[in-house]
């Protein structure tokens, strides 16, 4: 065991963030799945524009997607504890249109199965 191994707690991953990595803003997401993958397309929907432009596609296993969901829920809980509750408009509105799962849609070349 090297000196660096002793300094790093077990089960902790070092993450390298490339200096040339640009952040991507998304205000629209499409969520689809196949039997083995969850696909999230993050897009920008601009006012007066008929199409959303996909800026990033994330593909992960269903288990990893569920872990991301849990981590995001924990992070939102911490955010709300500091800044107050995030309110979502009632009824079928913009949030439902922008961030609802599209049941049965599958990535190209894969058969749809079940609902998202």
C-alpha cells in the first residue's frame, strides 16, 4: 500500500474534471428506455423556437439511473433545507411537458418495452 492509498478513505473515487469541459444548460429532458438502458437526452428549448436542441445524451443502466435518482433527491432535499421548497406548477403544464418520461420510446435500433 502506498502513502497515497492510506490518505484516501475507502470507497471514495477521485474525479478528474477536464479543464476544457464546458457546462451544458438544459431546460428540457426526454427520458426513454430499453430493457437494459435508461437514456436521458438533455436539451435546450428556446422561446419562439419549434424544436428543442439536444445538447447531451446520457445512457446508463437502470440500477445506476435509480442511484442517480436517489442522489438527486438527497441533493434537492439539502437545497430546499437551505433555500426553501421548490414549487412546481399544478396540473398539466410546462414542467409536465418538459420533463415527463415518454413511455415505450426506445433508442434507435432497440425495441420499446414497458413504460418509463
